[in-house]
């Protein structure tokens, strides 16, 4: 009788090598892929930036609507009208001194 060596079978090694490579591929895809963790973090950061931009634009629209309402026929703000006349038309009152 010959003694058999305790060498692993080639099929088992190939099976584990293929399983290991597939595991590496799916791990890489889960982290770096189009739907991976890094892409999710980018999308979250972009969504936060867009929300901040949206809130800034909403505040500006509200400010513009307020100014428009204050200059409408139904509601006239004399201080705003005076400011606009000074800024746009360059009007002054008789008791003011202009320093340039």
C-alpha cells in the first residue's frame, strides 16, 4: 500500500477561488458601483445642496412678493415708494444735502 498525501483537491481550490473572486466583485460593486455606498453619499450631499438652494429661492420669492404687494394699488407703502423713487429716479427732498 502506498500512503496517500494530504493534498487538497484541485476542484475544491478552484471552487473557493471562484467564490472568493465573486465575493470581491460584489463587494467592490456594492461600494464603488453606480448604486454603491459612495454614489449614495454623493446623492445625499447633492440633495442637501439642492434643498438649501430651494429654501434660498423660496425666501427670495417671498421677499419679492412682499415688495410687489407693498407697491400694488391695493396697498401702498410710502416708505418703499420713497426709497424706489430715490434709487431709480434719483429724486431728493428739498431739505436734503447730497455728498458725493
